[in-house]
């Protein structure tokens, strides 16, 4: 995924973020309705492990992506989150007689239980465990021979929130991990039947209602 694509995605997410924040500032009833909610926009790096199986190796490229997160706390320490993420990268399969590269757009829609700890030195730690739909969409340039595929991963996260000037606004630093079956786009030639780990170090800003 190019820097320009990430920039466009973050700009759209920022517009949504700003409009939501403005609505809260101008409407107290809205604020009461969305009490204990927060929204965040983030950028992440995606790094996936190499998969091997059935005589096939898949070594995906690294990429940058954008992530939007919506959270609600039921209690000070317990809540849930909903995420939407996007990135573009390529799967690189080492197969005979020639290697195969499939460029794809990856869309993530995920939900997770959220646990938040007490603040320490101005930092509030948190962790989350959940699942997702990872939708792999081959592009028209570099993936046109292959079909869309969805994987359901185990999602886990840990990180910290750092308020800036006010308790309503801050920075979020986190690590996200996803464990799932390596995509093969329903092609026997590309099938490893192996599971892989995707790591996503993430940085962003949040607004708490």
C-alpha cells in the first residue's frame, strides 16, 4: 500500500473523526447518549510471517494501512471494540515452474472484548481478544486470475492510551496480532494449509465522548 493511499484513507477517517467530535461538542444530548464511547484513527505497519506447506512457500510483502476503531466501556475496566482496517500488499508464492505474485486489497472487520487497567504514570494500559473477517480482494493488476477469499483469525491486542491536555483526547500506541490460515484464493497450486501470524504495530489518536 503506497504512502499516498494511506494518506487518503487517513484523511477520510479524520473527516469522520472530526465531524463526530464536532457533533459531540455542539450537542449535550449526543454526549450523554454516547457516554463511555471513544473513536480512534490509526496507521499501522503490517508484517506477516512466511508460510510453508505442500511444497509451497508464501512470503507476503510488508505494507502500511489505516485503521478506524470504535469502543464502548460497560465498566471502567471492561468493554468492547469494533474495527475496520485496510491495506494493500502482495502474496508471493514460490511454486514450480515459476513463482506467483498476487496483489490484493485486504479489508478487516473485527470485534473484540476489551480490558482496561488503571492509569500509571499518565498511561492507561489495555488488552483485547476477539475475531474478525479478513477479506482478501485480488486487484485487477496483479491478481485478476484469482477469486476473493475470507479468513477468520484470532485477534489479540495490547497497548496504552496517553491523554493529551484533556481526558477526551489522546494518543494510542498498540500492538495487534492476527493468527489465521494462509490465503490460497481457492487455487490448489497456492495452497499451503499452514497458519500464519500477522503483526501490526499501530499508532493513532482517539477522542473520548
